[in-house]
C-alpha cells in the first residue's frame, strides 16, 4: 500500500495481521543441536503447542523423541545441555523423572541408564561420551541429601545395555561444575568449576585431569583461573583432534577472548585479542560459541562468534597463518556454532530473521560464504509480514553517571496501512530484560512486532549489568541492583521523550523475572512510567534470597550489596510508593520466583486502591512455555495498557481480564 493511501489513526489502535496467535504459535525454541557420525544434523526444539515439550528432531524433519518423553534437564533449574550423540548412540535427560536414557539411532526406544530414585531428585546435564571406557560423563545435581542445598559433581554413567548402575563420582568437592570435555583418546578430561559466592562469570577455574585405565582422575592441574591475583572466568573448553585444548576467558581487558593451553609448559596463550565478547554468561548449559573446522592440512581453523557494539560477527581464525577474518552472514546475533567437517551449523537471528539454524559453507580461503540455507526457524512462514516489521535502531544514551552511557534497541511504530495522528506521539513500552546478566539482542521478535505494528514504540534496554559489553559494564550492577538498572531504564525513556520520539505521558514498562523486578522497582521508586506489567517478576529480594535455589543462592546478595539493601530495594516493602496501574503474570510451579511474591504485591495494591490484576497459570514454571499462556499474557498486557494509560481502543477482539479498582 502506497504511503499516500495510509489511514490516519491513533497510535496503538492500528489493526495488524501479527496476532497473538501467530506470536504464541511461533515461539518455538532451539535448545541445542549437534551433528551425528554420518554428518546429519539433529536439533532439540520446544513446542508451545505441546505444552512446551522438548523434542529431538532429525535433519529430515522426523521426530526422534517418542511422544511420552520430554528432553529437558533442570540442573541449576535453568537446564540446557540435555542430550549428547556419539555414533549411533543418543543419551538424553527426560523431564518427568530426570533420568538419563540411551536410545540407539535411528529408531530404537529409549532405555534408562541411571537408577530410579522415585522422583526427579537426581539430575544430569552437559554430558560427553568416553568411547575408550564406554561411558557418559556428565554434571550431576543430587537433591537426595538432608541438607537444604543439593550437591554438584561430575560423574560417569555406564552405557552397558540393560543395566542401571549407580554413577561413579569422578570430581566433587566444589559448588558447581560445567563443560566436562574429553580429548579424542579418552586420556584427558577438561572441566570448569567455581564456588560460592561467585557466579560463573564472576570467577571460575579451568582444570584438566588425567584418566587412569580404571577411569578415575589420577592427576589434575589448574589451567586458568587459579591465580589469586587474576580474576577471570574461563569457559567452553574444547579439544581439537590434534589434542590441543582451546577455551575462552576474560583476562584480556575484561573481554572473553579465545586462548590455547600449552601442556608442556602449563601456560596459556591468547589466540586472538579483541575488545569483544566471544561467549556469553553461563545461565544454562550448552553454550557453543566456537568450534573447530576439521581440514586435511595441519593448521587448526576455528570458527567463532564475537559480539561488539550491539552486533554479532562470524570470525575465522587460522592458527598456522596467525590470521583472523570476519565473514559476512545474514545474522546480526549468533548464539551457537557447530562444525560438521567443513560445514558450519549456526544458530542466529537478525532484524528480519527470527531465531534460526543455518547451514553455512565457506570458500576454500575460509573468508566468504558460498552457501547459506535456513534449516530450522522458530517462526516459519513470516515473510508475508515483513512490511510490518519495525527495524531496531541501536542507540547509546547518557546515564545518570557522568561519562557513562548505556545501550538499547529502539523500535518505532511500523505498519504499511497506517499513520499516527499528527497531534500525538506514540506510546512507549520499555522492556527490561531478565538475568539480569542477559542482554537485548536487536533481533526479530514477533512479540515486539505485535506492539510496533499496532502503533506502539518499543525499546529493549541493555542497562548496566547486561552482557555483550565486557566485564566492567557487567559489574556496574554489583551491589547496585535496583539502582543502576532502574536509573538506566528511566534515562532511556526520558532520552526518547526529549528526542521527540515518544509520548512522555504514555510510558509503560514490562519485564520477566529479574526484568520484572526492575519493572516493579521502577514503578515503586521512580515516577517515570504510567503503568507496568511484571511477568514472574521479583517483588521481595529478601524472600527471594532466603528461598533461592543453590545456583543463585549468593547472587542476590552480590547484586544488592548487603542484607539492608535487600529490604530497602524490595518493592513489596514500599507499596505506598506505587501510584499507577500494574498487571502481574505468574506460573504456579515457579521454583525460582515463588507465586506468593506476586500474590503479596497484588493484595497490597488492591488494598491501596490501585488498578491491579493478577493472572496465574497452572502448569507453568519460570518462563511460560505453553502457547495459550504466551498468547493470553501478550493480549492482556495490550488491553491493560490501552485501558489504563493509552486512551485508545485496540483493534483486536480481546476480552480483558478482571482489573481490581478499575471501572
């Protein structure tokens, strides 16, 4: 439709073909992928239409996982690293009982290989095969003890048929473990470990252990992270076929770069140094931000992703030539890379591509793409909506700290059929991401396009504490959670108002989990926003800290700084300061943020007389996986904001949920 034929209508009231049904139906997630011994791609996808069940799928599109299984682990509560493949053997974790199962490809039924503990009390993740001793080595989280906190170890699980032996403990004694990785000969095991009060990205260690004929670790040494005067967080160890150990660490100016271990001298050498992030925080298992391209020549070639100035790039490093080149591909965000011979499989996205898995072939010089094809997409058949897509603008804005800027992606309203009224500016929805050590990515997200195609402006903020900008930027939040994140979000909104891009009287805020906390805290302690939506957000930091699972049990106090700050920055303790409408969404099986938190703040706001609504979901945990929950949450936010601050009627036929204290 030509620009001259556009209709003029109030911002927020535009009709859009990007419906909540389309958004919820397109919200498949890629939870990992690998290449089998025949060079065939296998991936794990979660399906909202099947209540969030995770299913392994062959490259042909055929399901591997039987219908009564769900491939998902809950180690550290967030999971990841739920399966492994070697030859024709598949090992995976089943969600209901958290046992490991072995399945012979292409079509045998799964058989348990770990004992039945009468419930999901023992969990496994991030495994690797040991072909020499016919076993599977994985991280185990054991909740059988009488203590409040589980124990974490690295164990070996026998792959013998028709047996479920008790796993053998190989490495124990520290609080957390990740990335057990075996060399090709089965003689050396590398792994990452760290201890309280640190999160992995605060301080960790990389170890190598030498394996005896009986399968025990007979000798071990620390490769990185063991120096008391050097704070670093090594991650992603990977052995080459030549027996070289590569890994990523952030000892170079606080940025995660690639390194190599020299065994005879027990020293590490940087492979390539750049003020960019070559990996991301270990919130869940399965990070694979680089891989080795196996070629006939002697040189080791590494394909890697790195993130700089809000954009991801594909890099290729040739060790022998000491060369580095950046390869242009359609993705502006890259999550994971797996090499199958000389073929790369890359998970990524861009402003017009949703999260996708692409097959990539480079030329002989490894500097240009000769083949690029999407193998899997979280949102298929969306090209027909491309004219409705709002392209994000990467923005840098001043914070309340002199000389310190923060970052965001701004999405202006976009619909080929409408113009906004000349007398008004668009309403703004600001999103504060979760984590809080996560990041906004500036990629195609139909949830965002749902808003912008209806005439909303949307901004996704990378407040201080976000990843992608180095350790110093991430550590801006330490001791200042509830201050830095709030100030940065408010500064971002005010900056957009000052630039004339949005209506300063119609500023709304939303967020999930830690982003929900920033949302609630912004509404309690600042007067920038006129309404908010909290999705399984944190209202009570002290309660959260007291009830927090082991993985994050010290994280909350590190972010807040001390016990006093936990109370002083908890929105639930300052309900008298709330002065605008709020809608809350909560899963009733959430073990990270207990449902009682949402109920407390709902009751307090209801008693105070503010417009407030609480939506609770049976069967949902921390993060909504069911299509019906995703759809309802999106629609109810839209109509709630339109009713309370938008002053316009939405074009969609949505029955509003009940809002207390609102006529």
